[in-house]
């Protein structure tokens, strides 16, 4: 496996970040360049471990040891071909995925996993740089027409796979440009939109049709979809979890995505200000996940006076919890680049009420809670006495996750059934209660990772192709893509 003793000779190393002082004055990506010789050293650390547990950690089933070996040997084009066989968009996962593959890496037993995500990003960037990523339209068309609803990672993956199978695919997107949350939910300092646009151009050149400003069920009735032979729903889980406490109606309280989208639109337009701004304000972000982190980084760049981040649950341990041993994904404490830019983080904080004056938010009152077991044995939250605290707040951003797809008119007009938690209900083949309607990604499984979205899009495409044609050459997870190798 590459350099057999590489994992002994080379230490885990990642690119340096641009300084906090520099990067908080722009929205450009944060990592600096990483020399090729160091990339090859990092790839050389991939062990001949016998059983590549990284495969089980990756929802796409990427052939990670294969392309690590090829990078070590300097065979970049072959590495790109191997990577692209299972992952449609390594440039997205290489920037945004939390890398469950690295948690499952054998070298993570001593907490020094192979830098899989870094190498993945390097491979695809070299492929674009050398002109290897070009449009590859199918040799022939099947005559079947498919509608993909939603142009986030699951929708784009499903659409590309179905197009590769020869079907004519139209992607519907309610925003003004394709990309879904990749465009309007992820800040530019994590994903510059030129990276997204270059991929969209490749997809369009391969024959995909993008119909934007198309809010199906609203400005376009669901009836329009009847002309398609199959429909794949990839609209995401975009309904945010609300915080219904006294004072919620005050001005200055916003959902995280409302806030992040405005900033992304401003960056795209070259504008300096946004309708919702943190400038010179005391900002509180409620929610400790990735979306909350993105709000922290955005508020810092907008010039917030102070930024405080609350999480309801206890602070995770820095190491692996005992009940989540290797190679499982651990719920450990994670700190993003945004956290290092300046924020006060608190755990076990329950929000009680918003206070305001003249209709405007002025403060948030909280209490510290503790968790125990109730009579039924389930976790139970109780407020700790004498812990109420009033925090100054001019802007509160609700980043507490998502509760499923929006209950919009499209699902109702189609007659698609939902499961008990409000997601689109499917069988084991991604099919809904309607024979020619399939679903994938967060709309089907609930809020999840980008790598799961791409995996689900690929799997739903395979199921759709099988339904339409009675057979399929599209690969299943970890099977590679015969049209790409």
C-alpha cells in the first residue's frame, strides 16, 4: 500500500489557515495551499490495514486506499478517475464533509487518521486545474424524461446519474440559481461559489436542464410534472425548528438560514450590507451545530460587538465517549474555524424568554439545566435553581436544526405520503407511495450530511433507472461507476 512504512515516517499534517485578522475581513476560503510533496507524504500514511474501515465510514463507499496509493505514486489522473467513480462532487465533500471516513480510519485508534478529506480535495482540484473534468454527455438517449425537484447535493447527484443513464433530466430549483443550500446556506468562507458554478456548467454541458425560480406547488403547479416519466424529490429538510417562548414576536429574532442566505446573496452581488446585519450588535446564536457555527463566522465578519453561542445539551467530551468506540462516529467536542475567530460558547443553556422595548429585542433570559433520567428511564431535562441569567441581545439567530421538508403545496398536490416524523415516506428502493415518484436526501432521511445526500441521490437514481428500464448499469454504493472508469 504505497509506502509501507509511511504511517511511521510521516505525521498527520493539514494546511495552515489564513490568520484570523486577515480572514475575518473577507468571505474567501480559509485554508492556504498545501505543497504537493506534503500531499504525497500524507497519502503515504495510508496503511496496508487489511480491512479498510474507512469504506464503512463513508456513505459513498469511496475507494479511499486506492486513490491514496495513486496520489503517493504521483498518478493524479488515475486517482481522480478512482475518486470520481463513487463521488460525483469531491470538491464539495472535500470542503464540507465532517469526514466520517477519518473517524473510521485504523490510524484514528491513536487519533492520527489519514488526511482523507484533504487528499480528496487536492485530487479534484488538480483534475479541474489540468482540464480532466469535462462534460461527458451520454452516447444515446432513452427517450425517458425525468424531473428532479431540488438542486442541492442529492438533486444534483441524482440528476447527473440519470443523465449518464441516457435519460433527459430537468432540475427544478425554487431559487434564482441552482445549488440549493450549497449556494445560499453555506457561507463563501467554506465554499466559494465559483467552485459550485464550475460544476453546474459541466452538468449543463452534459445535457441537464436547470429551471430556476420554479417553486413547484406555488408558481408552477404540480400538474406540470405529469409530463415526466418519473419524478425524484430532493427538496431537502428546510423547515427550521422554532423557539416558541415569550417575546418570540420581537424584531431582531431570525432563523439562521434567513440570515445566511442574505449574506450569501450580498457576497454574490458584491454588496457591503445586508438587511439582517450583526454590525455593532450583541449577537446570540442558539444551536451548537454546523449552522450555528456558520452564523458565528458570518456575524464576526459583519462586525458584531459580541457573539455568544448557546447549546441546550451538555458539552461533549474531547475524546471518544466510551459507548462510541472506534470505528463508530463519536459525538465529541468539535470546534470549527469560526469558533476560533471569537465566540463565547455555553452548554446546558435553556432559553426562557425574550425581552424587548418598543417591539425590538433587547435581551434573552436563560437558565442552566441538568440532564438525568425520568421515571421511564429516558433522559429528562430539569432547570437548575438560581441560574437564571439575562444576556444583552440585539440579534438572535435560531440555528437549532431542521424538522423535515416544508409542508408545501407540492407534496400535497402530488399526494405524497409522509412518515411519522414528517419526512417523505419511501420503501427500500427510495420509492414513495406513488409508483413513479422517488425521494432522496434530507427530504427522505431528515437533516443529515452532504456525503449522505450525494449517496442517496445516486441510490435513488439507480432505483429510478431500474423502474423505467427494467434494468440498470448505474452502480450501487461502493460499486464504482462504469460510465466514469
